[in-house]
C-alpha cells in the first residue's frame, strides 16, 4: 500500500507517519528528513538544498525527484510524507509508480488552520540523538532528554512556509480529489485520535 501525507507544515504528518512505521511496518519516506540529513552531512544535495530550506522555500523539483528515485523502496508498504509538494512532483511520482505497476492508494490531507500550525511549530522540539519529535505542551520530552528547535521553526520562516504551501502545494488537493483518492483528516484532534482515523481507512495497511 502506498500512502501520501499532504498538508501544511506542522500539521502532524511526520508524527503520524513515524507511528505507522513503528506499529504497522510502513517504510516512512520524508523528503524533509532526507534533506536535513543531507544538509547535516554536507553532501552536494545538502549544500544546494540548505539555502531554500532556511528561507522556507521549496527545494527545486529536479533535486527532489532525483532523491526519490534514489531511495524508492523495492517493495513494501510506503508512506510519502511531505512529497509530492508540487504538481510536477505528483506527476513524477505517478510515473515512477506506474513503471513499477503500483499506484497511490490514499492521500491523507491533514487539515488544520494556520493558528494551530503556528502553535505546533513554535512548540516543536527535536531530540537530535534519536530524531524523536516532541512538543513542549502536547508531547513534552521526558526529563533529561536534551532537545533542540529546528532552524525553520522560527516565526518569519513559518509564515513563509505557510505561503509556499498555499501557493505551490495546495493545488495538489484538487489533483488528488480528481483521482478520487483524497481523504480529509481533522488534524486538530489529539495524536491518537488522528491515528485512529487513519487506521479506519487503511485497516492494517496491507
Ligand atoms: P518538511 O520537513 O517536510 O516540513 P513540513 O512539511 O513543513 O512539515 P513539518 O515537518 O514541519 O511538519 P509535520 O506535518 O511533519 O508535523 P509534525 O508531525 O512534526 O520540509 C522542510 C523543508 O524541506 C521545506 O520547507 C522545503 O524547503 C524542503 N522540502 C521538503 N520536502 C520537499 C519537497 N517534496 N519539495 C521541495 N522541498 C521540500 O508535528 C508538528 C508539531 O506538532 C510537533 O511538535 C508534534 O509533536 C505536534 N503534534 C503533531 N500532531 C499533533 C496533534 N494531533 N496534536 C497536538 N500536537 C501535535
């Protein structure tokens, strides 16, 4: 089963994808995580991507599509989290899947208003050792765990990311609605309730 998680920054896509990977055996492909890893390692991709990410802009489609080609799993259940983010990326994904005789089964749209995005992103903290994601209010890190804030979770960059989402990524809602595979989630609900809603649609995800 191939799933796509679509929605504004901070909607909870990564949180749900990690839970499904742990509990249901999905391969979790987050372009954001892969890019941050490339930046940290200082690879050619990382050096090119960093300036876009710091500004809250999208990394060019050709770099992202090449990255996905590289990590595309040979088999298994897959969640694409934060990819595709433009119509060009969505078309490239359709082609890659078609070549393999596969298709996207469901696209979950994580629906949340801007105020919630701002509250979630400004309170988000990461454990750099494990990559675990916390929130100072909704999912606080255990005592003793040292956490950091993501560079792009600063207020000016959050605003830019929301603008970019509306302009470049939101058109995908119609793209997937037309294919009849879009499932809207009320992502303002607590983490476990959103998770339950996803399971109701996918069953065991096999
Ligand atoms: P990326 O890392 O993909 O960022 P994003 O889409 O902005 O998404 P986030 O990771 O910020 O949020 P999320 O929805 O995963 O929320 P989370 O679960 O962490 O991309 C970063 C950058 O990389 C982009 O700006 C771009 O430059 C580049 N990039 C990446 N992919 C690209 C692509 N395909 N094309 C071009 N460029 C690309 O949750 C947020 C917080 O809320 C956490 O603290 C969490 O604990 C909390 N939380 C989660 N769910 C709930 C809940 N239900 N209730 C209360 N709190 C919750």
